[in-house]
């Protein structure tokens, strides 16, 4: 049997897989030695993908309420309810909430339907929760949401800095690459409040006070300036610098002040600053610890400022590198799947709107950015959104203040959920459920963290009446009256249209362009091998701003409030190594459960002693939003005053560990990304 080349279903590393189908619903999984992201390696989640392709728990027929329905009946109902709602309340009374699990072709069709035909930008994605601060930071600095780095930069770096990233657990194959480079002599610095498995192996761990990243990076920039480590030529030729930039960077940026703000030993801080200033080939990777903050965009720009001003960008081994969570967060960004972007890396400027409307021959076009995830569910709760379609995600678990999200879903007059799983916490509120094709059943493309575009390929026939997401969306579009615009028969047609749009009236001002692929035939699409678009962006020092210069962005450290009397702890949330999101897939592989069998709250020994909670005991974590029960792990890996819980458990899988109920629905003011990492909380033994 021939192996089929496809891509892992989970994280943004985007590892290539060789899948050999061995039976009706059985497959043998191996890493693809020819895929540039992983060169044959797979982590535990990817390795066990074959155990998750069974049909237990699957939604295999359309459902209206509790009754099975034909596709025609279900699609007609969805189209009619959306059409009627728009006719009565306007285009902004409806919304789509989609997912980084969608393939690029799925994302493209959903975005086209909402922005170009319904005429609203109320389509947002769970990627908002993951990396939208990186999108906003890139756009502010570079003029376009471009990730300049590739994985090969890790292989060429002499210093690797990880900020807010437990890479060993969350991007394991990237971490193996980092370790290999460190074994060859590169140094590793980890900046993270927690002493994670990644931090354990670092040459230097800086367990900074949560939320103090801007102070740390501004201090680094001031240090580099003082040490003569700025790139004067690059600054003069390629950067725009606000008038008061250096003055503001210098405020409170002496070593002692930064050490106090960040709660770090000055000697450790000095060591990091000296190492960075002396190491031109430095890659700084950052992920959710930076993005999921109430000042996430500023934190991203603080990192980008340092790399730009020291000329550590666009060169082998010298790059800032945002690593994404989901397999296709980047593909969603490329088609404009966020409420704040239009399509093909364009914003809502009038000429962009006119261009996209022309290209789509659309009857209308969204006039302005739509509601971002937290705003969207707030609008749902306030009755402003009257019809919602949730695709391939579980916001009743994953949104902050998930209890309030559930109330909003319950109050919405019409909720559609398309998913592979029959009963999710979110589909409990659906009026219509539509069976979507799962990994291994659908065809399309995904873009990983370093802009490598890879194919996901079908391994099995579609089970029951399941259909690919692009098919479901285009059928609703056709039934809403736009037959020609949604006349797709296969994903290759959508791919070609996406490529043509990326290059349409693009004189090179936008870096994102796939012109050579717009004429790819079906056979070429089917045979597509992984490729990275954009080469080495910014190697020529030209950025996607009107004047071609990148912008240094003035960012200052916000005051960090101390503990509140009623909520004396700070709750941080995150992932476990062997689980993915709400475990609908990884939960099917028994071996993956062995790593962490239940949700733990991790707490420092001093806090545990003061609160009377003990290792292995049970304790309630409470915040102003809700509470949930956890098993206690007492560990010095936590800073005093801070606790950590995992995000994976839901009502379906556990009576406790319901982390989604706990975070505040507060967001970064620029990106709209929720600040999951710093929720005031308390802990009490049972
Ligand atoms: Fe899959 Fe990510 Fe693991 Fe690679 S690192 S095998 S993409 S989960």
C-alpha cells in the first residue's frame, strides 16, 4: 500500500505525515522525512493520530433539533433563517465563529460569503484567542501580517530566546530543533513566569512577573543602545522612528528598575542583556504567553522593536518568530478569516474594499471590521446577533467566561453548529447540527507557523452523510441566492481563486501573493508538495508600508496591579503536552491520557502551606467569573502568588477542571485577544 502524504491535525508546527491506510478505518502514521517542518519526526500527539480516526461519537447526519434531516432540508433552513434575519435586522445581525482547524479552502468560502455577499465582517475565529496580538503587532511594525522567520533560522541561530512559550510541550518538534541547535553550541534563554519543562533545560530562565514583558524588552533595547549594539545603518535606511521613541524607551529602563518591575535578579537580567547584545544571530520565538495578555500587542511590538533596531531581521538566524497554536491559524490569516482583516492580508481601506468586491463580483462588501470573538459573544448575549453559525470549534468551553457564553448561546434565536462530533458543549445549544468531514476525510491546504503551505489529504471515504466544510458553506451561499459565486465542485477551484485574489491588483505592495499557483490544474493541486511562500521577507530591508520602512512602535509598561484582598492569586492557563483543545480527538487515544490523567491546579509550596491545600488533595479554584474543582500539584515551578490550570477538560469529560469558566472576558485593546494568563483568583481546599 502506498503512503499518502498529508499534514498533522494538531498544532501550528505543521508536521508532514505519511499515512498508510491499512483497513476500512485504520491507518498507520509515520513522520514525513521530506517535509521541511519535521523531517520525519512526530511528537506524541501526531504519532497517535491513527487511534483517533474511528467513528465513535461522530455526527453523521444533519440534525434539526433532535431529529435527523436531509441535507436539502437542513441547508434550506439555514439559508432561509440567515436570509430572513438579514432582511429583518440587517447584515450585522448575523455572525460566523470559525476555527484554525478549518482548511484554507473552508476558511476562504466562509469569509467570502460573510464579507462579500452577506456584507458584514462578523466572521471571527478561535485564532483570535491564540495569536491575534501577533497579527496586530506585525501589521503595526511591518505594514502587513508577515512572519519573517522560518524554521531554518533556528538551525542558524547562536542564541534562541523563548518568550511565553512552553515549546517542549506545545510545539514539540520545533523544540527538538531548538535542542539540536543548542547541542551544537547555541544558547537558550526562556522567559516565562513558570519553570516549565522548557525552562528546565535552558541556559538561563527568567521567571518574570506576569505582564512585565514590555519593561523587560524595553530594558533590553535601552541596554543595546547603550552598548552600541543597535544597527545604525538599518535604522537610518529602513526604519521609521517616532520622535519621542528613544526617550520613552529609556523611561524606567535601567537595569535595577527593570529588575524590580519584572521581579528578577539583576544579575540574571544583565546576563541576558549581555548575551543578546553580543549575539547577532538571535531568534526570538514567542507564543501564547505573549499574545494572551491584556497588553499582548504592545508585548509583541516590544519584541519586534528590539529585533528591528538591532538589525536582527531578514537574515539567517536573526529573526523574531511568532509560533502559532493551530494547524491552520496562518491559512486563516491569509484568506482574511479574522473580523479585523478583509482578505489576502488586506485591511478595510476603501481601495482594498473596492478591489476585493471587484474581484468577487460581489453585490456588497463589509464596510468595516466586524465583531471580534469576545465582542461577538457579548453581542449575542445582548440580542444584537440573532443568527450564529459555529464551525469546527467549541466556544462554550474555550471562550473566557464560558458560563456567560453558554447563556448567550441559549438566548440566541438561531444557532447552527457544523462539527465532526455529535455532542459537544456548544452543539447542545444548536438548532441545526451539520456533520462535517474530519481529518483524514477532507482535502485542502494548511499554512504552518513559518508560512509553509502543505496539503491535507483524504485517507478515507466520507462516512455517513458528512461533508467538507467548504461544501456546506457554499451550499448555504447558493441557497441564499448566489449560485455563480459559490459554484465550486472541488477544493482545487477554491485554491486557485484564493491564489488569484492574493495577486489581484497587487503591484508588490503586499508581500502575500501566490500568483504562480493560480493556474495550477487539478492534478497539480493534488500532487502539491510543501512550499514556503515569500522566501526570506525583509531580506532587502523593504517592508509593506507605504514608504517601505518598518515602524518602531512606542510601547510602555502598564502598571501591574498587586493582589486583591478577595482574589489574592493570579491564575494562568495553558496546555498539556499530550492533549489538544477540548480533547474531542486526543481523548480517543488512551496512551495520550497517561501523561496527565486529570486536570491539576499547580501551586507554589508556600501558598499551598498557607492555604492548607496538599499535594494530591482536591481544591476549588474560584474567580469572579466562576469556579471549578482540581487535583492539587504542589510545585516550586510556580511563582509564589500564581497558580496554573489546563484548558482541556469540559462538562463531557470531567466534573472538574472547567478552566473555561474562570478567565475574565477582558481583551487587549488593539487585537481583541483575551488575556487568559492573568486572572485574579483564589484557591481553597475541599
Ligand atoms: Fe503534530 Fe504539532 Fe506534534 Fe508536529 S509538533 S506532530 S504538528 S502536534
